[in-house]
């Protein structure tokens, strides 16, 4: 599938995708008689909050975590002191890690046992984590376009293009320029991992595009995670909007982009490669595109908690719309795309989405217990207003779009989906997959585009197909 992807997004692990929560609560900030007592309190606390596991599952999840750190138990001791004796004996026997490091490893292993997205960050890494979150609002101002990032090597059939330059951040660098060198090395036949190795350690790196050298600064400024272009076919104007991530204020920017146009016949919102972001931004966009309805709910299968997301305003835009998705469209992307589809507001085109509709809440672990750090805990699974969900199931497109050069890659073992994780949360039978009737309802295979016109040709083909099929 042809797509545009940030370099930095390719580096991020899919297992860390999440719907962002910003409020941090400090927990367990007290002294304990020993570190194991703190660990047991942490286990008990998480099992009162987790979306899937509860207090009755304590033996199962603790045994599973302990097994991963080479502690084998036939049964979990009913007395907490007995469990601590076993853990303490293991700590003393290993002789490699000091006590705080040992228990931080144990906590990290335990949280990974709960689900793929709950995780622990040690105190020394918390500042780096927060700095990374803060720095994500800073970007290079350049968007790159790949034919397909899964292909192992850059070749004449798998080039890199400049898809967009924000606000002329780099004079002389223009959309449609083909990149030929990175950091002084030709990208022809370069392994993708080698390319990432060249740029990932550096804030700045050089590229050669259109026989000119440019220095790209990955934190050049605050640029929007949304950009677009008009495509005119047969007298009809379609606004193609690339939404990279649901970051702060991106909804306002997208709405302004649409409002600034005098007339458009249709919208294409491209969510391919969009790993998610802020649910608050999703809500703003859904409020813009949908009438005042209940769009989705956050639920806890274990604890019965439920939070409804109800739109507050009258629908402000009814322009016919198509949403592009693929296997890297996840979390907030799936919530937006699925809500649009559930309410028959637009058509999904592309490939299966990733299949993650759960959200995490951050907790600061107090320092008085001697461990500290930051914990992200999965506390809810999200379901659409019709009680279906994309969690584990994935979103199927109404139209399965295949690129003849890369269609085989859709079956590649390199593709990763939520359901492939061993500890992924499987929704209850009361929340089935959305759109099973739409699976493979239509399959369209694109024509091969000439490489020198690849970027514009593929977008135009999609728009032509959409218009001919009366989706808009």
C-alpha cells in the first residue's frame, strides 16, 4: 500500500501505541517494611483498575509474571509473607541486580503480563520520557512519502519523495522532489534499517533531493500534524488531507483547512500510518462531522466502569468523505474512522487497521517506597455506539485497496496486529467486530504508476476510483 510515513514513527514500537491521558496521579507514596510488600500492594492496586484482570485473577497473573523471571510456583501462597519469602530468596540468589533494580524489573515484567500496553518506566528514564513527549510537538517540517516502508531495500521501484514541506521551512526544497542520498550515502539498494541507523541518533541529518543538499532538523519547529492538497478530476474538487497524528490542536487545524476552501466536492482523510494520539482531538473532529450522538464508550470488563462520549454540537460539515486506513492506523485513528463508519458518515478504503481500542492512564509511583518511576496501566476498552469494537478484531475497510507492486506484503510476517500479541485483551462476546458484513465487500487493484509520477499518480487513481464508485 502506498503511504506517507514519518521517519520517527517507523522507529516507535507498535506495542507502545496508546490513547493519551495527561493527568498523573501519585500512588503508593509511603515507606514499607520491605520492598516485596510494596510490590504486593502494587499488584493489588493494579487489579482494582485494570480493564480486564481483577482481584480474582491475582494468582494467575502473578504466577505468569514470576515465571518470566524464573520463579516457578505450583500455587500462589495464600499468605503474602510466604510469597515474599520466595521472591526474596530469588533476589538473594541471583546476585546480579541490586534490590531496586531487581524489583523494577519484576514490576516491568508483571505489567507486560497484563497486556501489551501497560508498562513501567524507571525513575532515571521518566525525565527522558517526559522530554520525549514534549519534543514530539517539534518536527522537522518535512513529510516523506514511501511506496511501501515494509520493503527491505530502497530501489528504483521503492523511492522516497518529499510529500510536503511545512510553511517553506527549507527554501528550495519542494514537494515531489525525489530523495537520492541520506547522510552522504546513496539510498539506492540501501537497507531500510541502515537508513534509520543513519538518521535516528541525530537531531539533524542531510539529504540530497533534486541534486541539491539540504540539512533536515528533526526539531526545527512546531509544525502541524496535518496537511493537504486539492485534486481536481473531471471538474470535481477533492481535498486530500493527510492526518499524521492526533496531537494537540490538530483538529482545529484540520477544520480550518476545510473551512478555508470555497468549494469542495469531497474529502479524503488519510489515516494510514497514524498511530493515534489524544482522544480529545478525536472528539472535536467527530463533533464537527457528526450530529449530536453518542459515539463511543470506555468500559472496564472487570470492574463495570463505563464512560460515554456524547457529542455536544450540531453537525457542522456534511461533505462526502472517505477515510484511508491500513495496518498502522491504530488507537485514536480507529476510534475516529470507526465512529465515522458506524454512523454511515463515510467510507473506509485501504486495508485492515491495527486493532487497538484500549486506553492507558499514567501513574507516578511515589519515591518513599524506594522504587519510584512511572506506570502506564490499561484501564478501559473502547466500544462504538452500536456496541461493536475494533479492539483485537481490527477495522475492515469497505473497499480493499491493493497496490500491484506491494499487495503481497499485506500477508507479510512483518505486519503486526494487536491480536498477534499473546496478552492482547480479547473483547467480550457482547462487543463483536464492527463491519463483518463489509469485509472484502469490494476489492480494487490499482494500476501500476510510472515511478517518475508515482506520488501524484497514486493519489489521482484513488480519487478517480472514489468518484467513479459514487462514494462521494
